[in-house]
C-alpha cells in the first residue's frame, strides 16, 4: 500500500522548531557550560605538560587533545569528550517523544498534515545539529586556545586528522542520541527513559570494559602453555576485543587512538609478524590511520542508523493515545 | 440531504483480543453538529482517531470529505481540525508562537500566516494574551487556543474530543457558543463527550455509544420518542376526586401514573397541558402544578439501559 504525499513534508519545520528549543533551553546551556569548562581545563593541563616537555614531536598539535598533565590526575580532552558527549546526547534525546506525550501535544501535532516520519527524523536531526554546533564551537575554541598558548601553527595533516576526529565525535554523539530517542519512544515516562539510557551508558562505558575480559576468559579459558610463559592466549584476547567493541565507547576510543596518535599501528592484539620490518615509533600516513579506524567509524554510524530505525518502527506502530 | 462530509461504515477496531469499536456506522452532513456521546471507554476517541488516520482501522470503511483516512491521511488532515481530549501546547512558547508552528506544519503561506493567527486568536478572545506563554493559561484558555488552531486552519470539519471536560460552567458556556459559531461558518462539527446534558444543547444529532457500539442515533427528540415511548411526560399536581380516570380520558394521553398523593404523570403523544388543565378544572379539582418534561439525553440514556436490562433478563 503506497502512502499519499511525501514523508518529508514538515521535516524542515519540525527541525527548526526543535533546534530553537534545544538552543534556548536551560538544559542545553548547563551542558554547554559543563563541556566548555572541563574541556578548557583539560586543554590547559595538556598545554602545561607540552610546554614542560617540548620534544621534536612532528604532531605536537594533536597532543593537545590527548595529553594529560602528569602532576594532576586530570583526564585529557578526548577522555572528557568520551564521557561528556554521551551525557549531552542523552540530555538532548531522553524526552524527545515521551515529552510530547506527557505535554499532550503529540496527537495535536500529528493531526496536522505531516507523517510521523517527519516528526521523528526532524527531532533526531535537530538533536544532532545541536550536538554538532556545540562540538564545532568547542573544537575551534581548543584550536584557538592551542594556537594562542603554544604559539605553533598546526600542520595540514594535523588539521585534517583533528577534523576527522571532530566528525567521528559527532557520529559518536549520534549513537547515544539515537539510543536516548529509542528509549524516549519505548518508555512513556521521561524519568524512566533517562534512567535507563544513563544506566546503559554507564554499563557500556564503565562496567563493560571490565566485564569483557572476564566473559572472554570464561568462554575461552586461557591456554596453560601461554600462561606459563606469562603471555595472554591469542583466542581469548581476540574474543575479548570483539566483546569490548560492542560498546560505542570502545569504538570511539580506538578511532581516537588511531587518528590522534599517528604512531598507532594496530587496534587490538598485535602479532609478531605484523611488527616485522616496522620502524617502531614512526608515524603512519593519515590515509593508513584512517583505513585502520574505518571499521570502527562505520560501526559508529551503523549503530546510529540501526538504533534510529528500531525507534522509527516502534514509533510507527505506537498508539497516539496514552 | 447533500453529500455527507464524514461517512463511517461498520468501523471496527480491535486491540489484541479486545474490541474497542465494534461496527460503528454514521454519516455527518456539512454544517451539522454531531455528538458522539457515551461513558468513558465506550470507543468514542478510538472512532475519532480512526477517522483522522491516526490509528489503523481493523475493518470497515471511513470516508472523510471523500478521502480514505487510512490511505490518504494528509488529504484528510489538511481539511480537518482536531481538538484532542485535554489538549496540550508547548508551555515555553507564546500562544501565537504555538499557532505559528502549526501554521507552518499545515503549510499556510507566510504572507497570510500572521493575519490568520491574529484573526483566529481574536475570535476566541485570546487576542490580548497572544504574546503570553501558554504556561500561564488556564484549562479554558487552552481549549480556546485549540479552537483557534482549528479556525486558523480554515477546516471544513472540526473534531472536538471532550471539549468541555474540566471546564467551569462559565467557560463551558463560552466554549459551546464558539462551537455554535463554527457551525455558523458552515463547518461540520463532531463532538465527543460523556457529559450528556451540556452537549445536548448544541448537537443537531447524537449517537449514543455503549461498549463500542452505537446504541441510539438521531435527534434528541427522535430518541426521546423511540425510547421513552411517547414524546412528552406531563406532570400534574391537583386535588380532586378520581382525577386519574378523568386524565386518562384526555385525548392523546396514553398512560397515567400516580406518582404520589395528588400527583400524576401523563405519558402523551404531544404536549397535552391545556387539555389536562381543562380536565382537572372540569372535574372540579384544584390544579396546583402543571409542567412538561423535556426529553433529556440523560433520561433517554438511563431509560434505554433500564429497558435493555429488562429485555436481557427476560
């Protein structure tokens, strides 16, 4: 059965309304403030560290994102992002649909000549655009801060790498936004949706990385021959990597590692054969780094799409009435 | 009668095993106010959602302005205004911003948008508070804002779900007057309500819902004749000898009930007050009260189910 009219009708209207709601909401202001302050603190720490130990690093500027100050246990800029971007995305998405239910605006809006597609997709795009706007602003801020305090202009490849890093961070936010929206469709109470999403986020980010090795060791017990040599069993390690990569946080961390540290040669276990002939510590060309992280990047985008589609299907079948 | 704007034929809605709407058929003519009345949970809202294409139709057929709401929902929703039960607005936006958002969704051209919003708000007496946030609005103001949305949409049909619920008597009277105004503009109005008395006054025809079925359909007078047996019940209070027999002889009276000492209730085909008065006076009785009971929906509804109960028991 073919529906009459375009599913995109009204998409732009919903997008602009939601975007303006996000950008003017108090919630967004608080999140932005949190992100900017912590990020600047981290970058400042990194700059102090870089100044103290100026080396002949060809990718000094990228160090801005990844270095931590040794004296203070302050996380680096990327670790802050890995932690705060999900929080921001969840903050933007957890009441996307159930909020319309509880405000009793959903049936009134859907009685206008638009399809549900436009409403859901418009909300998602608005959330993503809000994330993108804040992240681009943050990225520019960090680069400017670095230029000012380090006094070294970044090279072309450094800029390219950090730009890809920015795009990946947006995609990483997209996964959590899609997840938050999915739960906002499933759960009628915004508080429940927020708690479930936050719970799942904590589980995937904190607990899962500890749980993955344990599960791997149970499924494939370590071989005593390797153990006696003090080496990990390759099969166990492989399974552990596979399990850990189910979490978007792991994927993001791996992409960041490949992109911002050009000397990274492999993600996951390295075999001796891979190291033959390698000049340890020599940077890879950007295309190679990108190639290495490509599966992870695709994984993040695919995760976003899959979560959004599940939400879309549930939303289409849902009754308008509470 | 001109072509109906809404036609429902044997509409059925099933949720899993339960049947919420069970074979409902009715038509609504242009410019008519049609009431869907019945207790909560009788299937009124579900019927409305099916007509708007907001929920699937399990079986049966609906036509709204000649369109099938299941296949052409946009064509239907372009011409139909809907005021949901306990309508909600975006509290952080002003009244006119709320309407502006819907106006864009409807696709009203930018150059006439402001004019239409202002006119609609003035008509529901919200012109003064157009720039106030909806958060400060009372229940009645929100309902009126919902009505303004329908006016702005220039809809051919207005569907109002429980428009008077939660309103104080004065707000109800105001709202009902505005609904009559819609009819005056030639808009067909479908009202659902569980408050029979309030809505009775504005409806041209009503359908009484019970358990997902329409049990009665027609004008209030028709239903009265159908259910109460006669159209009129005349109450007589008079002192005198054997008045009951005298009243029974009045032409047009079908039955006389003695409801108390010197009190009689006449069931008649028409208003027999003059004849009854003459009969009492002619018999030398003292007439103290004479009144006619208008058939009210409440009475019709209750009586219908009493009769139904008797029939079921038999």
